[in-house]
């Protein structure tokens, strides 16, 4: 268990149920409290704007044929750190989102942990 992430509330937006379940398991193993997962942009936007406490989010870039960027904008406006998840890696992001923490599918538990810690500005040491 990663103590630095223990108790953190992490929103998952992912439309592939097996990937969402894997993320839930990984986050649970790290001691995080999972919010969602939301499998469409509208539900994700609702969670991103109405959940009282969000420590971070994992955002699939392409959710049921729609891009997740409206949710990313809402989280950014609230100051909630997030990580993009995509099969295309950072190269698949629009220019203004490049440089943002991104994990490429298929991902590992370590990649998720490191990306979340980077997004939340938690030392990896």
C-alpha cells in the first residue's frame, strides 16, 4: 500500500468496464477511496463539479466516443489534479494538454501510482 495515497478520494472516468474495474482494484490496493467510476462525460462532469472533496482524478481521454477535456477543464478550475489515460500516450493529447501527467494503456500499478503522485505533487522518494 502506498501510504502517500492512503485515504485520497480519486475520481475515475473510464468507459471500458474491465479497465474501470482494474483501476478500482489498483486504487483500492493503494488505500484510495474511489469515486465513480463514471462511464460517460455527462456523469463525469457532474462528479467533477459536485463531489465535495476530490483529491485527484484518472481520466480516460476518449469516453464513449467523446473527449474528456470538458471534465479536465472543470477539475482544473477547481484545482483538482488529474492524470490522463490513453492508448496513444501524450502524443494523442491536444497541444495545450501536453506535459500534463499521462499514462499510456496498457498501464501498470506503478505507472498509475507515480502519475498520481506527480499530479498531486507528492514526492516519489
